[in-house]
C-alpha cells in the first residue's frame, strides 16, 4: 500500500470514529403522545310528516258551523337541536270566511289517523282566527308559528308533535260558496 493510500485509510478510520463519537454526543431522550381515532361530521336537520304526500283538506261541500278536523304528525330526526315553525303560503280572499283552530299534542301515537281519531290536545289552541289572518301573521319562517314538544325550547332528535287543524265556515249567509284555492302548510326546521 502506498503512503497516500495509508493516509487516506487513516483519515477514513478517524472520520468514521469521529462520526460514531458525534452520534453519541448528540443523542437525547425523547417521548411522544398521540390522540388517535379522530372523526368529524356535520350535524343534520331533518323533518318529516305522516301525510303520505296527500292534501289534508279536500272538502268541497263544507256546511256552516261544522268542524272539519284533520291531523298530521310531524317528526324531527335531525342530530342538531332545531326550531320548528309552521306557516302557510298566500291565502285567497275567501280565507277570511273560514276559521281555523290549531292544537298540538305530545301524547304518543297521536294523529296516526288523518281524521284525528283519539286526538287529545295538550291544552288551549296555539292559534285561533281566520285562515286569512293566519296566512298574514305566519307567511314564512321569520314569522312562522313555533310550537315545541312539552316545555322544550327547541326540538331534539326523535321529538314529534301531532297537530289538529280544525276548519269551520261560520254560520253566516255571506259565506255561501266561499272557496279557498290550493294553499300549502309548511313546517320548517332550522338549527340556530
């Protein structure tokens, strides 16, 4: 081996030894912790009813002074607590010739029948007046009629309310032939 090769080999051995010594000098204690299994999903707002996509009222020969009762059960399935309100789109002029009373019930199984068999109201009506006045007072979400299950201030998942809507033509000869064109009752849920 030549002197150059010996010198180069010596330098490599010294360098390798220094690297190993340096590794020992820079070693340190360490520790870690982790938080596994994280998930993230948005909540839901989901409202349904038992009307079978059929109109509640399709009465063509209403008699004065007779109560026409129809019931509907509204169920909340969302995961976020929500405010639920009832409102109606525009009502024709004859809406002032038809009275409406709205009652709610939290009794389990209420309003399983559209004809309100066995309906038991929670108390006094939550609205009484003409259908036209209801449409004026409660025409969208902002001014909708809020009704909550029991003493709750919002609806929680699996809450349900049954509503009985009672339409009556007042016994007044001026109400003969009164006709209300198609109107839509809307229940809307919004989480706040």
